[in-house]
C-alpha cells in the first residue's frame, strides 16, 4: 500500500513549511530558466528574493492555457531538451495543442502520485488493473499505466477502441480494477449487461477521471457493476492524472499538496475566496522540473476544505467540480453548467446517463434543448406515457436551472457513446 504518512498526514504548519521551501526553489528556477516568467516578474518589479514563502504567492503573476499556446511547443520548458524524456500534448481541438514535458524525475513523481491515488481506491500490488484510457499524447493512458506499475499491480494496457474485446479480456484476465472515463465505464457496463456477462467479472474498483461527473453517476456505476468507484483528477498542464483523488469517504478529492499548491480564487476578480466558497482552482507546481507552472488557472470551479478527513489524511480536499468557467453556458442571461443537467436527469430515474445538450439561437432568442435517452425498462410505444415523462423531465430541469428547457426523448442506445471524453454539448450559436 502506498501510504505516504509523512506527507499525507502532516500538520498544516508542517505542510506549509514544506510548500514554502519548494515554492522558493521553483520561483528561482523559472526566473533564471524561463524567459516568459522572468519578463512577467520583472514587469511587476519582482525578483526571486521577494518570494520567501507561500504567504508571498499572491505577488506572483497567473499563467493561462493561452500562455502555453503562445509559447508552443517548448517555450516554457525550464530544462534543456536533452533532459526531457517524454512529451505529452492536448488534442488541440480548440486551438494550438498545449505541450508538456517531463524529466526522468518528473515521471517518477507522477508515477508515485498516481500510485497514491490508486491506493486510496483500495488498489494494491495484488490487483490486476485494466487501463482503458487512451495511450499516446493524451496523459491518461501512460499516467495510469506507470502509476499502477509503481504500485506493483499487474497492468493490462487495454486502451480504447474495441469495447467487446475489452470486456472479453476483463473476464479472461480477471481484472480487479479499471481506469477509464466514467462515461466509458457506463458504456462498458451496458455492453456487459447486453451480453449477460456482468456476473462473470471480478472488478472491485474503478478509478475514473478525465471528464466531470456527478455523485449520482458514481452511484449508478457502483450499482450496475457492483464495485466501488473513485474520482481521480489531473490535467496535462500541471502533470496529468494523479493531482488529486477521493478516498473511501467521498468527501472531496485529496490534493497531493507536497507537489501541487492549490488556491481558490474568484474567476472575475482573481482574488482569493474563503475556505468552503466556490471559485476557480489555481495550481502552482512545487517539484516539476521540465515544466514548472506558477499560479496556473485551471478554469475548474470548486471549493477547498483544509480540515482532517475521516480517513486520517490532512491533505486539503477539493469538492466535486461544479463545472468549468469556460464550459458555462449563458442562456437568456442564466448561467448553466452541463453538470447541473446531468444531476437533474439522474434524479429522474427513468432515463440513462446519456444525454445531449443543444444550444441554438432562433429569432435572436437563445434556445436550450436536451435530448435524453429513455431507459429500456421504461421505453414503450405508449405516446401518452412518453409525453408524461417528457413533461416530468422538463419540470425537473426548469426547477434545477431556473429556465424553460425543451426536452426530446430518444430511444435507448441512440446517443453516440464515447470511449474517451463524452461530447455533451453542441452550441450552434458558435457555428458559422
């Protein structure tokens, strides 16, 4: 079991002392090795000696995804390429890809963090973990792979692309754990149910991430597969999966603060918000060598809790994400997050977790349509019952969102499944 008690159970004073020492080294490193940060600090009259601890963090400038794109591909690296042993990158679907690099030490720390996360999910060296994230430039596959190896578990590097083969190997190899996106895990559950093979699997745990998901989705995964599901968080720019993970109590995701210094700030004012208040999550890396980042704005909306967890860990916990500031839809002046819609739909109980949000503009008026799959158990040709269900869902969504929504019921298995991050929103207002 990877239980780093010296780091995960530190007192708050001890953790802050460690963070302060590492922050001072990180600031000195980026000032002398990354022209971007040197210019940013000089622009506000800062020198490395001005940063003496985490209390001076607010003096430092923020970093954004645009900064990474503007310095594409390797402009923010703090070491020569001869020391970089691996690169990863985002898909670049909304612009230039964001490229990240790792030294050998970075890979070691990343592997340890993922192993710590898997340990929180009850996975040990005696488990066989099927990695069903995509491999390649995406950080999910190799991140989970190296973490499982560091833990000493047996890795089944399945990746994505053939769900039927995946479920066959899951049974033949007697996989006891799986790492994948939550939406793909529901698709796997659906495939196993259709083939009548649910009873044949040996899974006991799933560690899911790479996309936002709700508590209700976690409960549905656990009920359908008879397992325990855990939420792992990370982002390529900061490291990859393994920045934070929840434990068996599911009362927030423990941040590995000895490597990643979290802040919660107002997305509008960029000023810190109080503990427990929702704001944008910001990270400063404390041990990264190839790509150290100062006050990186994640766009993820959450809150933070510094109290000791029931599991014994004293690490700060971030709450399940409310959404992303850049994923927020503004419909007729109302702020709407896809996660709100997902939560409301899962409470209805007569639909599947598969839905599609379509936003359009008709006669200068924003419209919001939600297409929802009816659960097979409730689907019929009885138009009266379907009309009643449509009205029920529309009322639930109106109460949850505060605005009227057009609901369209669709037959089971007609909304496209995803083996990676699920596509939930089509905003036609942005289409030319």
